C-alpha cells in the first residue's frame, strides 16, 4: 500500500518565525496543547476546526491562506521519482 502525501501544506512554522513566536506561546494563546499544535505544524493532522484556524489567524495576525497551501497530491513513490527534464536540441 503506497502512502499518499497530504496535498494541504501547513505553514504554521513559517508564520511562527515571521512573528518571532514560540510554539508553546502560540499554543497557550490559541488554547490548544503544544502537542496538538506540533502535529498540525508537522503536517500530520488529518483535520482542523474552523474555530482553531480562526484563533490561529487572530493570534498570528494572518489570513488562512498564509497558514494553508494546496499542492497536488502525490504518492511517496512519485515523490522519489523526478520527472525527466525536457531537452531541446540545438539545430
């Protein structure tokens, strides 16, 4: 069974760095455990509540699109293969 890589990329770590904020501080202000925030940050979360997303955006002073990015879903096998480069021959 091939592992499918999640097409939603979570950029909480990027926003934390931009705001110079620690994960524990954000977790406390949002009202979730640092462990759950870490799961979200590393992309292992299966879902997020809109209320949590709202609080993250409020605390980080950002938009949902700053935290979430959609990338085409791929399998782990496809991820390891790189597509062949198109080579143009000079005439």
